[in-house]
């Protein structure tokens, strides 16, 4: 487990870009332009972690980006949970599970970016 954590921390910039790509997928599927903000924030975080990893601006941007993704994932999970008892229960369960996992990924990104 220690080795996995070390690998993820050393490749944190790639993880941010991958998360941004997943948000882009959610944007395309849902058609919501609101979800372009976490795409932009995560991709810029990944670039900043490669270009200027020790800059104060980078630390602030990366932390804010991870926190925004966490809050947006929590909101999306909340919206999905409101559909659990209706006609779209199967889709709502899948969406809820996906955004809970994605929220945990953002929580990891937040903690890893702060402990770096």
C-alpha cells in the first residue's frame, strides 16, 4: 500500500489530468456546461504540477481544484440520491455510486496535494 501511495504522489499531475478527462466525459454525457469548470481546473492543476511544482500559486490552485471537485461530486451525488425512489432508480444508483467514488478520488487529491 505504501508503494501505491508513493507512485500516486509522484504522478499526481497525471492523476489530475485523468480526473479532468473523466469530468470531460461527464460533461459530454450530461451536456452540462457547468461541468467544464472542473475540467479546466483539473487540467490546469496537472500542468502546473509539472511546470512549477514548488510555486505557492500551484499549491493554492491544486488544493482549490481538488476541493471544487469534491464539492461538485458531493452535489452530483445529492442530486442522484433524490432520484432513488422514482422511475430512474437504477440509473440513480449507478450515478450515486460513481460520484461517491469520484468524490473519494477528489478527497485523495486534496490530501495528497496538501501533504506534498
